[in-house]
C-alpha cells in the first residue's frame, strides 16, 4: 500500500468513529422506549399518574405544571422547563437539581438518559378534552 491509501483508510476510520459517537450521544428513541419500562413503576404516559406525573408532552413543558398531579412545592416553583439539558441533569440527580423534589430514582448512565430523552421528545401532549 502506498502512503496515500494508508492516509485515506485512516481518515475513513476516524470519520466513521466520530460519526458513530455523535449518533450515540444524540439518543435513540427506540432504546429509550424500551428503557422507559423502568419508569412505569411511578409514571404513565397519559392519564392519572401513580407516584409520578404522566409524561406525554413533558418535553418543552414547565416543570410541575401538568394538570392532575400534586407536585412537590420544590419542583412546582423550580422554574425549570424540560429540555435536553434540564432533563439530563434531573434524571442524573433529581434531588441535586431540585432539592426537595419527590423523585428519588435516577438514571446514572448518560446514554440511557439520552435515549430516554429522545423517546420523551416523541411523545405529544394528550389532546384537550
């Protein structure tokens, strides 16, 4: 092999690995939907929540504002709006982000959080009655 061929092969490997890393960091909604099973002990997608609120339409919503759930005062007054950054931080360490929040479970793996957030972004808010 000549030097040009080796360089081209090396560049292709670098670009392929960089592209794979970006796709992974973005989150996979299909994996997120499967990972959501761990959340169903407390959360539903629509309707009355169990120990936590319904999560359909959570992305872009002001924290503590969905009707039909009695939020902690800490979360209701947090001023957070759920987006990639706020959801990632909250899912990683809920009571650090919002001291006094009622959610105590966390999602410690960054890729699992990215996948869950990608899934939550696909869920439209429930239709108004």
